C-alpha cells in the first residue's frame, strides 16, 4: 500500500516545500472536539496554520472562538468573519493603533486583547476612548513561564484599577502555561494543577467582592487535556491542527496525527557517506539542536550533521543507496515557526497535489 505521506506526482513539486494533508487536518479537528465536553469551550490558536483555509475548517466544525498572536493573524480572523478573536498580546505603540483599526474595520468580529500592566491598560483605554470604542481585555497572568503576565498575587489590584478605565472592560483571565511540557503526563498534570490554583483563587476573590465571574482561558497544547477536564475553562491549543514531531514525542497521550510535512530533495553527494538536501534554515525551524529539526519519516536512519541557510547535510553511512533527486519527507519538530517560513502550503489529497493554501498571516501585515 502507498504510505499516507507519499506524493505520487512529487516530480511536479519544487522543493523545499511545505505540504498539508486536509483530510488529516479534519481528523485532528474531530479529535480536538472529542476531547472536550462542549465545543464552545474551544478557543484554538491560529499561530500554527496562519491560513484562511485551515482556520475556515475550524469554523465549519462549529468552533467560534479563536486566539492569535499578531495583527496579521487578527486581521485574518476578521477576513473570514470569525465571531470571536483574542489577541494574545498586550498591544503597545503602533501595534495598538493597528489593532484598533482592525477592530473598526472588521466589526463582525468581537475582538479582545491582553493586559498585564496598568500603564499599558491606560494607554489602551485612552486610545479606545479617542476612537469611541470600548475594548474587552483579559488580564494576562504569569503562572510560571516568566515571559509575560502579571504575578497572580498582584492581579487583583490591576483588576480593580482597571474598573476606573472607561475605554476597556475586563472580561476575563488568561493563564498560559507553555513552560509545562513534561513527557510524563502525571508530572505535567501536577505542575499544571499547581499553577492553576492561584488562577482559581483569584476568580473566587473577584466574585466575593461582588464582581461578575470572569471568563478564563488557560493552557496550550501540552496541557490541553488537563484544562479540558476543568469546568467552564476555555482551552486554546494550536499545534494540534498540524501536529509535529516534538509534541508526538512529548505528548504521546494525545491522539493527533501529523498533517503537515516538509518535502526536500537530495541535491548533492559531497562524499561517499554524506548527502545534502535543500532544507536549510530558511525552510525548517532551526531553534532546536541539529538532530531535533526534522524527522525524515521515509529515512529515519539519516543523521543531520550540518545546517546552513539553504542546505542540510546528512550522514547516510558508507554504502548507502541514495542518489541525486531522491525525495525525503520530513516531520518538523516545531511546525509553528516552520509554517511561518513558507508563503504557501501545497495540499495533498489521495496522494496527489491538489491545491495551495496561502499562509497569509505569516506576513507582518495583510492590509492593516
């Protein structure tokens, strides 16, 4: 039988190329929905796919809420008429002005954003008032990643201070625990549960002071199965839609399948044991160590030993049978930044090239 990833007309595909398998994307969306009790609790992050076509498949599956990280991603959600979009970022400076323009341009989408400092919240409020709008905001909580967010112990003061700002309305709490990715699920759950205690206590304190209960958005891909078991919490995994080698190894309990690959060709045989392929830094995410950038599904024995802008050198051992033009199918270890390296994804149906999905949100700017 032909392997699921084999492209029968691969001789028509220029490499390096990002290829996506829509049937497997749909399978992953179905798995996502099966892992939670209510589809309305899903708020997937579109940072992974960055395309209107992939995100539209989520809409067709009944998902109405989304998360994004850039203005371009926010605009993409407006372009496809997504009902609800959280910019998981605290917009400052020109980014804030662009965000307001997105809000006003795509009025059919309910936009919100993050805050974690009073100064930034005040700037957002002032700009909103000047534009005669009110912006819903989520307080971004630092639950251990130490990247963004306010310490949970300081969040009540920020919440109460924001009640005086007329241009914003605090509608929820955001708790991203992306630092938790232990391979052992029990350890991952223990850390996630510990980090969530403060979030739950903050919610209770807000309600005890007479304020309405806030919406809570928590977790990413590794902790999705954990937060999915909590009541009312919205979950925002992103990588599930394409999946990758990193999460396949670190989250084996999750049922998602690889739905995106990088395809590369052997372009040189520098000596009797090595081959060079056209999969350079510009074509595969290179933030991981060399042996954790791509897993070649049809050639797992190959060992990466060199990587530059346009080339990857692989050790095949003496006596190998590889030749110029041979095709390798690679699963990215980190698919999200890999997608951002490609302006388009070639779709594969029934082992044949079928169409293209433009990754329009990979750009810093679409229209706004």
